[in-house]
């Protein structure tokens, strides 16, 4: 989702009376904000980096999921074919960085909030947990001084021999400045007429005009690269990643290694083979015309299109309708293209085009019966232009399936403009996007997003945006989301009768959190039901840079309308929350206009909060039943309501339906997080409670 930054919610901690925090206008002096370097840790960040560690010697870095013991997230998230191993748990003579959550820093964007920094001559070594012939390395190398990226070598050796060399690049990483960002680290403020946190001011309305440090707000540091090893290695054998002497990168940061066994390429002898129509598997010649011919023939002959192993150059959209296109597997069949600048902007506002498989526009009837499977799409998108249609999959696809794709370096992995219906997106990997991972935009109904793995998006990883027409009867289940750099893991903006279930969401970084229910972006209201059940979030509940407050792992945000549909949140686990587990918030200028009501929590587990289990900063109310919490850093319920603090109490009603146990807030042993002695509207408002970093989650 596009994010427009404003200072609408300008709160800070003012003087207290009778346990209530009184709000005062935001000033730079009140927040203690000077002009800081963009990489500086925010004062409110709850975790600080550990001292540098070297010669880390863990013998066998056990596989993790979302940087946790897999038993803690069992039954949640995508069923992926690879084993994840965190570099900070591996054997290395490099330096472990983190953990840290401060925005614009390398640890904050790393899986598990930690990584390993390697200088030339240093290594990190992993012991394989299972049979392996392919790896994915998530890494970061520095940008060029003037932007645009650099390349750096990384040697991969198995058992001390069989060396292969990877060429890492930062060409698709390192964005700067204000949204929608720039690739230029030396750029002045893109929008000096917008409020920024660094000075707590609007720069061009401030005298003297503040000067911000450059590069300003660097972000989106990481990328990943896949490698077929050329032979098969057994469990217990070792893969070492080494930075050779003379590398131009002063530091190469390794976040994690995914290892897997990739089977033989798939073949389909009965399909229309793209090679017969002139497709070039060497990538030297443009294969788009050949694919068009293969698709046209296959439709007439009622055949599938099969694309054998190879790298196929495609620099524009391939329009698909009533056709099946299958590759040999996402490790073998790769569509790769350049981003092309259009001579004149397209009717939809696009100034560029690039590789993408697109259904027809909904206004033209859309496409139907499209089935895409078992190939990779690698784009060439290095900047965010919101009007551009440079997504991996786009258009309107009804009665269709997308399965087994790997999509990297496009603007959005899959962006659908409805109305459209009955689309199933299953078993895909989407990585390193400039914006969203998957977005259902405008009237996408009766559709499924399941068992997908989405990592390192530049905006919401998975979103349903009911813009003008509501999304309805959609299900988002059993997906894994990791490290969305901006916004949320899964976000719902309006809609009716939608379900979010069984997902695993880890390490959101800034201006969002794990799950959002939001009335914003001009979305249609929430109606009917919304079910949010059996999800697990990890290290969510981020710090909102513009508001200066901590969010919840799940947060409900009333900006443009009431949120009053029947919302049930059941069976979810909120683990290692940086700030709050649950949050209700209305933007301050509209806090007396909009409410959040009819939300029901049941059978919830909260293990660790930097601050509270529940933070309420709006009018409305919610019910709680069998919500168990432990390792709570502050008061269990931080109920500020609409900040009027009248004699009737808070405008937000916290209704205790029983079974809400545990918590021990603020060191009060034996105190339940939801105090039955308080009335539903008792004011327990601490605008910015002290943060107590929680211990690592453990089994219940």
C-alpha cells in the first residue's frame, strides 16, 4: 500500500495527574529530537545492539522458522521446501550485529533482528540439516557512494572444496529519503513541505531551515540470491560462505542461508513447447514474440504451453487469457527482463514497462481460466514509481491459478485490479519487492492466497484493498511473511466476510506491524464478518516513527470510517512483541468522529511485550475471553480512549468475559494483565510507558 506520511497524530508524554497522561502539542524539544544521522538508533527503540562478537562457534546452526525453534510456530505459515538457518547461529570469524530494532539499520531489517558482518577474508559456515543441492543466501553489500549499487564476490565452498563464486549486488537494494524514495544517497529532502521526525517540524516552514544528515533514511538493505550447487550434499556436510581477500565491499552482511533439494526439471511432452515458436533459452534474444505465438497456438489447439529450462528475455507484459503456462520448475525456467522507459506515458500512467504476466483489464472483461506454474520471474525494478505497471503478475484473472512461482525484483509480486473472482495463489515464493508482495485491489472475491512465502517487501506483504468495490469472501491462510521493510505483514483495508488464518508473520520493520485492520486509503467500510484466527506473529509491535509510539502486533486503525463489522480474533499467538500485542487507534484529528467496535478476542496467547498486552487509543470497545499473557513489560491494559479523561472514564470499553490470566505487569507478581477489579472503562493511560525488552519466547 502507498503510505502518505503526515504528522496528524502528534502526541507526546506530558505531565500526569491521577495516573493519566495529559497530551500536549508535539515539539522537537518535547521529544528530545535533534537532527540525527539517518542511521542513528531512535531513543525509543527498545533494544540496543549487543557488543560485537567474533569467533562464534556454534557447531550446528539448527534450522529455524522465523528465527525461532520450529516447535514454537508449529502448524503456522507456509510449508516450504527449504530449511532456514540464521547466520548469527552459525560458525563464523565475522561479527554478529544486533539484535536491534531501530529503523534504518542493518540489524532491524535482518531476520530475527541479527546477522553476521564479514570483512574480506572472513566466513560464516553452516552445517546442512538435510540433503541439499541448492541454496539461497540473504545478504547485504554496501551501495555505491553515489547510489546505483555495487557488486562483490562471495565464495561458496562445500566441505572445504568444490568452490563456486557468487556475484552479489546491491543494485536492487538501498533506497533513501521520503516516500516514494530515491536511489540517490546525496539527495536533499524530496518533500521539504512534509513533517519529519528528525526535527519534529516541517523543514521549509521552519527558521532556520534544518539540515538533515545524508544519506537520509537509508532502507531496504537486503537482497537474496539462489545457487544450484551442481552436486548433492548430505546432512552434516558443511557450506561455507567466504568473502575473498580484495573484495570491494568493506563489509558483506549475511543474514541467513536457505538450503534445499531441488528435483529434476519437469517435462511435458504433450504441451506446446515454447522453443518450437522461437523462444531463446540462452536469454540473448527477446522471447516475448515467441511466447505470444505459443500462447495463440495453444489456445486454438487446447494445449498447455510448456517452457523448458533456460533463461528467457522478456521486457514487456505477456497478456494471458484462457491458457496454461508451465515451466520446468522455478529453479530451471526463468523469465528475466529489463525495465524499459516508455517514449510517452501509457494511458494508466505507467512511465516504464517490464517483464510481467498480465490478465486483461477488468474494464475489458478481464481474463479467465489462466493457469501459471513452475517458473521464475526476475524483474529489473530499482525505484518505486507507483503509477508503473511493472509487477510480476497483474491485471484481472478470474477462475485461475498461480502456483510454484518464484518472483523477485518486480515492483509488486502480484497486483490484481478487479472486479474479479475465484483466483487461487498457492505455493509461491515472492522476494525483494520494491512495494507489495500480493495485493487484491478493488473487488477481488472468492479467492485464496495460501501456502506462500513472502520476504523483504517494500510495503504490505499481503494486502486486500477494497478501493471503490469491496473485496469479499477471500481467504489468506498458511502463508509465511518475513521482514516487510515498510507497512504490514498482512493488511486488510475494508471488505466483507474475509478470513486471515494460520499465517506466520515475523519482523515487520516500520510504519506498520504484523496484521492491520485499517479504515484508510479510501477503502470501502468493513461489513459482515472478519475472521483472524490461528495466526502467529513474531517480533512485531513496531515503533511508529511518525507518531512516536509503539504499535501492536495486530492493530486496528480508524482513519476514515468507523470499524464496526463483526471481527473475531481467535487462537492467535503474539510472540516477542517489541511494544504492544494488541492496539486500537484512531488518528488524533478524527478521534471524536470514528470508533472501533464489535471486536472479540478469544483463546489468545501473548508471550512477551515490551509494553502492554492492549493499547487503546480510540473510542469503541472489544471483548476478551481466555487471553493468556506472560512477560508483560508494562501495565497490561493501556486504556487512553479518546484522550478526554472525563468522569465517565475511557471511551473504549474493555470487556472481560473471563479466563484472561497471567501477565505480571511492571513486576507485580501474580497480577493478571486484565484486572477484574477495574470497570470496562477504567482509564489506565500511560502515553509512552517504559519499554522492557521481553525474553525469548518459550513453549507453553
